[in-house]
């Protein structure tokens, strides 16, 4: 037998590489086809963010007008984790401003009077005062030290739901802590008046250090109070 040709190994390597590429391509195609055929049909893929939901920059701020909040209220509710019974109440909006340009809300600030926190579902005056006093102490909002809460927003996105037409992205400062918060609102303008009202939106009270009977403290479930607190916001504001 003669000496093997020096060209044969090179031929085999090229042949093997070609076979590998073809095989890999087929496997990838089959895997892709299998994945498509086995994707659950009842699971909706989140829609990408539409171009019109980026921060609004097309509206000129040269014609911006400030609306001063004349009245407002936050409604809250809290519930026991197991029993699902609880209490409802209000917090008064003390002040605030909303900036509007070309009929479009641009930014704003809403200040809450935390000492105004009230319970609305208890009829007995003494029992109601006891709970309101507890909500103001260090277990909850510690209002002697932190008498105000403030929501500031500088981003407003369009909303297309029936009960809100804008989404406010901002920061809520409460009990000395500042955390991001998103509030959906329905805005209406009528002459010199602006009305803003939200559907219920949740906050996690522990983000702001309101930890009484929270699961993060190891509270037993029969005594635990939900960390999630539904809120609604309603304000009226006047131009100028």
C-alpha cells in the first residue's frame, strides 16, 4: 500500500463540517417547529409597548397652565389575610398642583394629610377613635413624626381602559420612605376645572415600613393583615 494522500484528511474535515452544519440546521428548524406547535393557545403574550405610550414629549410646555387642587380624598381598605374582613376609611388630600399643557396633563404633586386618616365602617364612636389612634401610632403611619405623604409625578402615559385614560408614573413618599408608584386615572377638563379619579390600585404597605402584623415579621396567618392595600384617589383642581 502507498502512503495515504495528504489531501484526504482535509477532504474529510470539509465533508464532516458540511454534514454538521446541515444536521444542526435541520435540528434547529425541527425544534422551532415543535415549539410553535406546542405553545399553549390560551396564554396571551404581553403586547409590546406601543409608540404612543412612551413619555409624552411632543406637547409644548410653553403654554403650560397650573391647576391647584381644591379638594381630594384617598379611600383605603385593609383586610385580615384569612378572614378577609377588615376596615375602610379615608385620607384627606391637603394640597397639590397639576400642570396641563394643550389640554394634556404633564406633571403634578399631591400632598396627603396623614393625621386626617379616618375609619368609615365603624359606627361606635369610641371603637372608631381607638382604631384611628392606632393607625396614627408607630405600628402604622407614625403621624406625629411623618404628618404628610406626597406623590410627585413627571411622567404621564396614555391609557385605553374604560375607567382610566392616563397613567401617572411617579414617587410616593410616606413615613420617610420614597418608592415608585403608578396610578391610573380618568382625567376630565371642563372650563377652569379639572377632575381626576382613579380606579382601585394596590400598594404594598411594607415598602413604606408599615409592617404591623405583616407576614414579613413572621405573624401567624390567623392574625396576619394583608400587605396589599387597595387605594383610590379623587381630586378636583382649579386653573390658576
